[in-house]
C-alpha cells in the first residue's frame, strides 16, 4: 500500500464516488433502453433492413475493441505520467474524464440497439447491443486500486 495524503484521499474518494454514480447511471439508462424496446412495437420497418446484421455487429465489435484500447491507452503510464506532473487533482480529472467518455461511447452502442430495433423490428438488436453496452460499461467501471496507485504516483513525482 502506498502513502496518499489525507487531502488527496478526500479528493480521491469524492471523485471515485461521483464517477461510480455516473457509470451506474449509464448502465441504468442502457437497461432502460432495453426495457423501452421490449414494450414498444415499431410502427414501420425499413424494407431490406434484414441485410444490416453483419455490418451492425461488425461495427459494434470494432467499437468494443476501440473502447478496450482507449482504456488501456488512458491508463498507461505514459499518458498518466504527463498528468501526474501537475499533481493528484489533474490525475483524478483525467481518470474521471476518461471513464465518462468511454462509458458514453458504450452507451451509444445501447442506444444504437434501440434505434436498429425501431428501424428493423428485430428485438435481437436491442438486447444484444444492450448486453454488449452493459459489458463495456462494466469494463470501464473505475477500479479504486488503479486510481489509488495513480494518485500515489502523482504525489511522488508531481507537485501536490
């Protein structure tokens, strides 16, 4: 366990709590979109939309892999190292922004599931893309240990 000053611990707790609440709200909205699709029937479907399946799932796979890559890049020492030179608050800001941006992209996958369901009338899009979105959001959920290590590292090398 690395030492973190009480001021930084307080900032860490506040940032972590706020980010966790935001991430859980993203998860809740995706579940809500899946529920909306379950209870609402689309009026008209677009003819020929049954051919979209491969393209839609390919794009979702690319987006999912991009989210994994973005998170790994943002959590890398080279990226966080620049923020740690400015102090713990800068590191926490970067971690918060990174998590929220990635969750917003993941939520877009869930929204697209609802949109494609409304366009095609195939509920498979809604629940499959919804589940993928929830998994991506849970993957992006802030890990307190990682945040503590990043803050401790910034206190060592940066200005408090």
